C-alpha cells in the first residue's frame, strides 16, 4: 500500500482568469493516477491546500504526524517545490518508511506541466528505494538534507 498525502503547492494550483493569479485548489492526484492507469494499491489523503511558502512549522508537524500514524510503509507526498526540502528535513527522523516528496514547476492542469511525469517517477521511486526520505523531481532523486531548489535554473540541485 502506498499512502499519498497532498499538501498543495503548484501541482494543485488553479488559474483564476478574472484575477490573473493562481490559487491552490482541490488535489489533482486522483485524476493524474487514473489518467496514467496506475493500479498499484494506494490511498490519497489531502492534508492541506497551501502554497509551500505559506507552510508553517505547525503544518510540517501535521505532515510528520500523518506520516508517522500511517500504517503504510511507502509514503508519497505532493508538496510545493519552494520549501519541499525543509519538509523533507522535518521528516528525516522517520526512518522506518520510504518517504518521497514530489511536486511540479507548472500546475498539473496546464498542458505542458511536469506534474504527471514527476508523480509517476515518484510513485515508482517510493516502491523501489530503501527506507529514508527523498525528493523526486524531474527524473532525479535528491536527499533533502543536502539539496535545494535552484530557482534561477528551475530545478533541484545537490549542495
């Protein structure tokens, strides 16, 4: 069983044309998994709908508590990319599970988004990696303790 927790972030953003801005909406994960014919046993729980820049230490504690309470050995978390490594670091004490964080640089609802690829990649990674905490973005696996998002390059890199 793979437990999927969604927290918001760009992957779930919706464009509001009248306002010319994006807001975090309902999670797109069930649609992404169904559209990509994923049949591995999983359950999806939406923990929150926040941009990662708005996540607080209390939110990270909520994420950690949900992961710790889950009976699943494999945890996938969708998360905004700006503070994904901070949440990964907060989860680092949970060493008995394989925990993979992923997100996207463009909303899943946009045609050329990297969301479906990243979710698929992370879904495979969470099943293949040993217990630990990882960031899976754009075809690469990162240790959140020694990586960061390079905003200028639009990708994750090792420190």
